[in-house]
C-alpha cells in the first residue's frame, strides 16, 4: 500500500480598487520567508488551518497580514488552482483558492515585517517584472475572466 496523495490548501485574496488609470491590485514584496523572496505577491494569502474553512482562512490571513477586516460575503471567488512543483515533495502539491475583494474595513498596512518589506498598488498592465509565477498567471487573466478551475506546473 502506498501513502495517499495529499495537497496543501491555501487562500489568496486579491485586493482591488479603481485608480487613476483603471483597476489596481495590492501586492506585497516578499522578504525573509525562504520562498520567492524578492518577488511581489498577493497582499494576503496563507494555508488553510485545521477545522477552518477556506473563507475563514482568507479573512484571517487578511487581518493577520494587513490589519483590515473582510467579510466572507465580500470575497468573490476567482478560481481554484491545482498546482504542483513537479518535485514530488508533499508541500509543493497545492490547491489554491483565489478570491477578489473590492471592499474591506480599515487601511491595509504590512503587519508581518519578517515576511514582507513593501506594499503597493499596481495597475494590471503595469505589474512588476518579478511576481510569484502562479499568482501572475491569475492576475494577468483577471479582466478576461478565469475558468472555475485552472492548473499550474503540470
């Protein structure tokens, strides 16, 4: 008998607003995590914890990372992403749930200084060169619409 295949679930919240030159997304610059440091990433994301729904995880991560509150009813599902690192490591087998959020309470700010060093708004046509690849995949398709389920790395 072999071990059962397992995936790590994670929630991503893409904060959006209307800027002077169109819709923008809020990104954080990763630093000190050991994973994709120096790359821009969605402003709030993280693993779903035991006994927690993906919606609860998304709201918790937003509060922990940005200090703002989001109601689960303000999270609009974008897509689910089945993702692999193609290295057979269980930690790199993922199911990511992407949500977009246009409404929140408070002003987003970095609260985890050991994980991120900057927080900025970017137009979708003006994304920085270094964006976490699977997140860029979603961001580049925001205005065109995404299928409910996408794959990355296969």
